[in-house]
C-alpha cells in the first residue's frame, strides 16, 4: 500500500515551473480525471480548503466522516504529520464533487490520500457510559459479594487490605490497563490480535475462548439457583423458614429471632440449609462425582430462562448489551445500599463489622495471605479472559483508556469493600441471634454464604419477602453482566478471526454458542451438579487463565516490546506511559503471576463441598480439564512453525515479527505536493 501511495503522489505532483506560471493567472482548472488516480482500495482528495458539493464530505474532529459515507472513529492517522492541516483558502473538486471547479493555488499544498475500506466499519459503543458500565458490570460479579468478605476476615481482617491494595497497584491494575490499551489500539478480539503482537502466541486466544466456555458451563448455573430462590420468594412465608416441608429432616431446627426457647446444637441444620441442599440442589440424591444422577427439570427450566435473557441481550452486539447494562450494572448498587442500611440497623451488626475489619497483623507473615490477596485481585479485575480486549476494541481510537482503567478498577475494589459490610452486618446479627461467635456462623464460603446464611438472615427480617426478592434479583443481575462480557469476548474473537464466514451471521453464531453453553451446563444441573460446579471453579479455569495471562504479558513486554507498546499508547492518548507502568509490565506483573502459579502448585487447594471430600482421581480430572484449554498455546506454536516457509531460523523470526495493523487506523496518508 505504501508503494501505491508513493506512485499516486508522484503522478499527482505538479511541475514546479508550470505551477508558477499558473500562479500568475491566479486560478487553475483542476477537474482532470487521470487514469490511475483512484486506486483499488483508496480515494483521493485535496485537503486545501476542501468544500465538496453533495453529501460526501471530509470533516475533522470527533464528528469525522469519510468520503464513503461511513463515520470513522479515527480523527488522526498514526502516520499523520504536522503538515496535515489544510491550507487556508480555495476550493477543490474531490471525487464525487463537481468536476471543473476552480481552485486558487499558492505555494505548498497538502495532498491527502484517503484509504477507505470496502469492509463494513467496526461497531462502536453508542455512548462512553455504555462501555464503562459494561466493564464495571464485568469486573463486579458474584465473587465480590461472597468471596472478598470471606477472604478478608479469614486473612486478618483489616490487615488484609494492605496486601490486597499492594497486589492491586502493582499487579491487577497494570494488567487491566494493558488489556484495555491493546484492545483499543489493534481493534481486534483475543485471537486475531496476536498477528499484530507476536503471531506464534496466537494459541493464547484459542485457549481464552475455551476457558470462557468452561466458565459459561458452571457460572450461569449459580444464577439458575438464584432464579429458583427468586421464584420461591413470591409468597407470604418464605419456604426456607419452616421445618414442615416435604424435604425437611428430623435435624431441622427452626431458629427464628422470636424463638427464645430453641437451643442450637452442632448437629442442627437450619431450614435454609435444607432448602438449599435438599430442595434446590437435591445433592442428597447423589453420592458424588462418580454418580451424578439425573437432571433437575426445575433448574433446567431456570437455566433456559437465564440463557434466553443472555441471548437477546448480546445477539445484536454492543449496541444492545450496552443498553442492558444500564439496568444490570446499576441495580446491584442500589440493592447493596438498601441492604447495608438495613443490616446496620440489626442487633449485633457491630459484632460482624468488628470481626470483618479487626486487624490481625501477625497473619501478614503468612504466605497464604499474600497468595489469597493476589488471586482475589486478579480474578476480581478479570484480565486474561478476552473480555477487556473485546470491549476496548469497540472504543474510538483516541478514547482515554488510561482514565477508564483507573476508574473501573477503583470502583471494583470499593465495591468489594462495601459488600463486606453488607455481608458481615448480617453475619453479626446471625451470631447474636444464635448466641455463637461470628466465625462459627461464617464458616462456609462460596455460594453457601449467600444461599444459606444470608437467606436465613433475610427470613428473620421484617418485610422478608421484599428483601428476598431484591437480594436474589441482585445476584442474577451481577451474574448476567459477567456472562454478557464473557460470551462477548468469545463472539468478538471468532467474528474478527473469521469475518467472511460469521460477520453477516452473528445472530445465528450467538444462538449456536448459547446452545453449546446450555448443553455443556447440563452436568451442573444434575443432583450432583454442585460437585461439578466446585470442580470447574477450582481447577478448570483458575490455573489455566493465570498461565495464559503470564504468557500474554511476556509476549507483549518482551517480544512485542515495551517501547513499541508505549509508542502505541502515546499515539492513541497523546502521552507516553510513565516508568511505573513500564516496570510493572516488564518485571512486576510477570513475577506477580508466577507467584500465584507456583503457590497454587505448591499448595493445591483441598476441595470439599458439604460433607463430600473429593477423591484423588477428581484432582487428576480437574487438572486435565485445565490443561485441555492451555494445550492450545504449544499446539499452535508447533502448527505455525511447521506451516511457515523458509529455514527454521526464518520461520522463527517470522513467528515473533508482528504484522502492521495499519488499515485499521490509517484513514489518511498525508504528503506535500507543490
């Protein structure tokens, strides 16, 4: 293309002597149509006081429009130089304008060769707020509500905030910023972007897509449980408040705040616990992973409804999902504030808050605390899942993604901290009511904290039905945001990689993807489905995605080059990243991720759910599921080297040489003509 541009420029450069002669006349007719002036993929126009007639015009600034009638989000080309400003005065005839219009010429003129593409322009967000709410909705998920409070009190309370903030500043936020910048500059999904960074690492994109599918297999099942609770809440007496139901056992102990003569023992089970385990999950009908049992038709219908909402929210792209997140991303904050005010007024709430924030500085000497802090901030912000790349790729080229990264990551961390107060005010109330310590009440982490402990606390409040409805509606909203984002990461990646096949068939591709996710989730809807959810959560996604992000950081910082990456950012944002960000990308972030991986291998988690201890063969199965996604990375490296041409050294050199991503931004190539 650059060779064509040079030929085009030379053909249209006017002879200096002729120009001076014509200058005396003051005018020159420029309506000639020269053969070869219109290239196959480009158009030509003079930017000297351009005033085309008709609808086809070239304007600069935020409302820029190109001559093919499509708006562009690229107000300035990466190759645009200081001479790109149009000279004052005069008019010129552009292609499509009236031929034969007169232009006074004087001195040096600026010739703009505009490259236009026959392909459809890339979709962009309708509003900046759509993007911000989508990113916040993706980052703020169910883990913020149940995992952060549990991890915080388990690892020293208020003292845990120190390692958490350090891990966020030096690890989480730099990775978050890096992915937003990469996606915005290259305007590609997580697969096709690698040809512009380091082609041999393209397998990372395929691995990310498989990990996203695994997450969709189990994550949406938790929303199906919440939907079951929501539908069960539309009655005067909540079903998890009594022991007279068909699913209750002899150990069921109705322990309401009004029952002062009931004693709570270690063998007692609450109505909320039995409703969750015996009615919703029906886990008592499955002995373990070796015999899952049949599918629960109630949960299957709930999940079908969830995926129906997901499909009609994302089938048209970010134009529709960007509108849906105005509800799904903001409603949880309203509910959290309502529950916080309600929890703060409960008796014993102060006990929970003290337990949540009381610092235990000795625990900072434990390696486990730092491991948990690193893992929590990583999975909370969510780099490496292809979502940030996909969302940022729909931004205008000059959008300030640096500011976006700081704002959204800060909102995410503050939301986690706020949700801790929401949870622990209620746990303090439960401890006061049962006359137990807070740690005895908060012994369960994960979904059990929400579906057993919090559900029981809600049942003891006045207006329990109202609080149950808004609480489980909030859980569904939090989950939907993350599902929209996760599937959009896969959709964008596949559409960018196979545009000619899928670009005009997006609706059908999304429908097929949702069907695959639903069928893959059927194993989590069985009587032993909760065991499958736990297995996927512990092994299938965590280690694989951390390893993938480690390779991503290495590829960008060491192969693509930090200087080149920083130059890209300067081109977009107008400023060069500071030394802090460069040091983080080159050294601190890889060490941060390597620390998590080594700690996971050195201290594998003890997987247990309810009274079921996972046998050793399930650990092997979990690692196999995790490796099944990561194997794409070395497999593609071998495939690339075998199919490349030339000697092995030439193949290796080509495999780490990025292809220019010029056609996406270089709408204008500016040169000077006399």
